[in-house]
């Protein structure tokens, strides 16, 4: 099990950064489709995707959004963070096998524990694939928590 310590509002500083990385695997695409209900064939059907402007299957756009959520929830500010809003602009397609890195930067501390965060996702070639900004409620106190281990998930 992994232990994570959050950064409470009072300890956050404008310009503070963090990052979170994950390689997109076939299983991720299948699980995201099953969980979200988004069965668009551009994500799941190689023949269909070959006839699109992408020429191959791509990851769901909101998969990158989920990685941003993971970065905010587990890296900066970390556990106890509450999302208020997220703006995203998709710049390039994400392909199976791409390694994505979410880069977070604290932009502004607002009243009532609110914080603006730049949320950018880059691929392994350091190309911007998602540009965005989040507004969150930061944790009020520092905590160290143990992240739960998830059970194995089978797609049948």
C-alpha cells in the first residue's frame, strides 16, 4: 500500500508543481469504455479507426481528464481535495502505448480554500495533448493517508 501526504491550503504556493505519469494500455481503454459507457468505435474498433482522420485507435479524451483528476487527488494538493471545476482543451490525440505525464502548477490561491491549478498533459515526446485549468477546494489540514488497494477487475 502507498502512503500519500497532502499539501493543505496554507502550505500551497503559487508556482508549486507536481506531476503524475501513466502509460496508456489496451486494458485502460477497455476499462474506461466499460466504466463510462463510451463505446465509440474510434476507441475500440481498429477497422473503424483506420478510416478516421487518426488512422488508428485513440484513447478516450476524458481518459486524460481522469489522469488529471488522479494527479490532483493523489499528488497536488492530494487527498482531501474537492473538485469545483475543470476546463480542458484537447490538442493532440492520445494513442495506445503513449506515456502521459500530467503536470500541475498552482496558479492562484483564492479565498475560502479555493485554488486555481494549471492542468497540462504531455505525451512521451513532450507534446502537449491536453491544456486545462482546474479550480479546487484544497484540504484544510495536512494528512498522511494510505491509498486503498483495489481488487482485480475482470472484463468478461
